[in-house]
C-alpha cells in the first residue's frame, strides 16, 4: 500500500467526520481492540491533533464470551492511556442457552453504548466495506427486501461509520504500516457463525473471481438505500395525515390502499417507533388477524416484545403489559403512591375536576385495577355496567385494567381521571396521576 493510500484513509475519515458532525464536537468510539476499531481510533487521534476542539471518548463492551475478554479490556485501557483518550468499560450479560448469540451480543452492545452516548456526541463504529458486503448477504439469506438489502448506512442519525468505503485489506495494511498493535478474537475463525462463514469461505472466492465484488455489492446496497429514501419521501405527507397524536394509525385509509402501499405505510409506522421490521408473513398476519378482525373482537398481535392492538378503527403499538388486574394495594392517602408496571404515581391532589369525599374512620383505602358489576356515577341517572362506562369514556380495552381505581372498603369510589361513583360523591379530595413525582 503506498503512502498515498495510507493518507487516503486519514483523508476519507476526516472528510466523513467533518461532513457529518452536524455541529457536534464530540465522538464516542466503539473500541474492541480489534484491527478495525484500532485503525479507526488511530485516524481519529491523528485528526484530533489537527482539530483541537474535537473531543474523543472510547467504550469497550465486555461480553464475557471469551476467556480472554479481561485481557482485551486491559489492552484497550493501555492503548487509550497512550492516546490520552478516556475509556469506558461496560459489562453486558448474555444468555448463551437461548437464541442467536451473535444477534444477542449485537443488541446488548448497542443498548449499552447508547446508554453512554450523550446528546451532543456522535457514535463512531468501525464497520468497513467487507462488513457491508457480509451484511448484504445475510439480508439476502433472510429473503429481505430493499430495506434489509440497504445494509448499513454511512450515517444514521447519531451513528457514523467512517470506514464503510474502505476494505479489510486496506485497513490491515494501514495498521501494519503504522506499527499498530491489536487483538485477534479467536471466535473470528469459527465459521459456525454465519458472518464468519461468509467472510472465511464465501466472499474470498467471489472477490478472487471479481476483484471489485465488494464495491459492487456496496453500490447495490446504496441504490437500495436511495430507493427506500425515495419511497419514504413520496409517502411521508400521506403517512403524516393518518398518524394520530398517540402515534396510532388510522385504519380506514389503509383499506383503500394497494397491498404494496399498505405494507410500505405499515413499515414506516414500525420504523418511526424504532421496532424491528416484521417479515412479509407477519405483515399479512397483522392485516388479517388484527386489522380485519370482526368489529366486536379485541385482537392482539405480539411483535418484538410489543403488542399491536386495534380500537375504534385505530391501530396501536404498545408495550407488553404485566397482568396487574388482581392486585389490591393499600394506601394511606398521606403520600404519593407509586403504581406497578410503570403506570406512574398517584397523588392526593385537591385541585382536580373530579373530586370525592374522604374516607370515614372505618373505611380502608386501596388501589385496584379491576371492577365488576353496575355503578351509578355522579350527575348521571341510573346505573351502568363497568364495561358500558369504559366504552362511554372511550377507554381502550387494554387500559381498562390499568386505570387506578380507588376503593374505600369494597366500594368503588373513583376511576382516577375518568369518573366518580355516587358512593364517592364529595369535594374533599381529588386524585392526580403523574409520570414523575
């Protein structure tokens, strides 16, 4: 590799960084100690000498998968001390007995990194041209469409991949030229992992036959990215018309779309809410079992630890809730009360629209999430079933066992923020539900 090409890597990294900093002055670099991230760190440390106000931090994720992981962490620590770059070492736990360990490690890694990423920082990772090619092939193996085949973008919000156009071979030559030291992860030679199998067994043959094969794959990935961006641009105005304040989707227009357009809109909806893309099969199941379910049904579809629900011709994407329906929680009304399953905090607040009487001496107060039977509510004639009351107040089915109900002994007094019963009539206390204390 000529000195020209060496400088070229420095130049490419510098241009990429300057182009995408978007006013940020700080970078958090994912540093594993391997050759790729070592070269990335070296180019950034070199760049920092020229750009005095550039701030660098590094993060090493300790997966605990290798017996050498502690030594690798020490290597990274020594290296960063030499470069005078602060290093965060973060341990993550993986469950080896379940699922795809590669996928698990990747998710745990990014989750840990994003917990440390500050809002004024850009994340830099060391994926390169050959990684891009492998990602494309893995998407091909899964039968992905253009979204999956877009592989990895150079820049994605706060995440930058400055080496994406540089090959593994060029990176190794740069490292040798600069006499850098790096660690070799023994698992990289294990072709049991899909990515390693492609890297060790498949792509060398293709690149031998067609020397610019990886560049051509990267070009295809970029064309898929452009197509995805165009589809997004063309559908955005329509998408914004059918999405509600709670990020719910209006179902009616979906019924008039072609299947292709409907699926594209649904994918936009999932992407907007940062949830992994459903497969073609899952999309058609969501359409059949949730959107097309009978009028009086209460359908639910689980996707990536979230639930998709329908209510009053709207589609909702919700967390998976704990079952708290049977809980009976005593409360003294003196302090604020933390509700289960992240529902927030209940406060005895006197300034609310819905006020009740205070309990009498022989009445104990409890918070519950389930009521049954008929109730008469304040300022209304006759009694109604609880189901009817929820319907009248447009409470979706999944919230009917999550709204805190205040009981005095066995009497329902109020559904917080919804109604007060005749037994709770009064103006001594109101109840307020808030996210924060």
